[in-house]
C-alpha cells in the first residue's frame, strides 16, 4: 500500500521548497487564497501550473505561479508508485501560507 507518512513528508518538502521561493506581494487583504493545479514530470520537473480558482488578486495569483516554476524540480519521490501521487496535485496558496489539498 501507499505510505501516507511518506506522502505527507514529500508534501511538506514541496511546500517548503515553493515557500522559500515565493515573494509574497505586499498589502494583500487577509483571507485571499488561490487554488492551483500543478503537473509534474518524473524527477519533479514542473510541466504546468494551472490556476483553478483565482484569489481575485492578480499579484497573488502570478507570484504563486512563479514560485512553483522557480522551485522546479520539486522534491518528489523517486519511487514510481509514490511519485504517481504527485504527478498532479492541487495547492491552495494564501498569504499566511501554502497548503496541499
């Protein structure tokens, strides 16, 4: 079976990789969030980032997208069964922090 601990471990690695490269726009209203879908090739290379739901703030949306591309290749598992969990995943990006869906 798939080890959820491992999955959570990689999720937190991915979030911290993206967070480190994210330049959060200033003066953002509280409570904003944008939802992004991320498609990743084996080795963690980001192939595509799609905005699923805009925060209504273009600066937030664009900065979040840029951070994901800058963080490529993401720290994804080498093992193919585990990697499949990360082929496509959603992120919720808020000024207060990034979450996986």
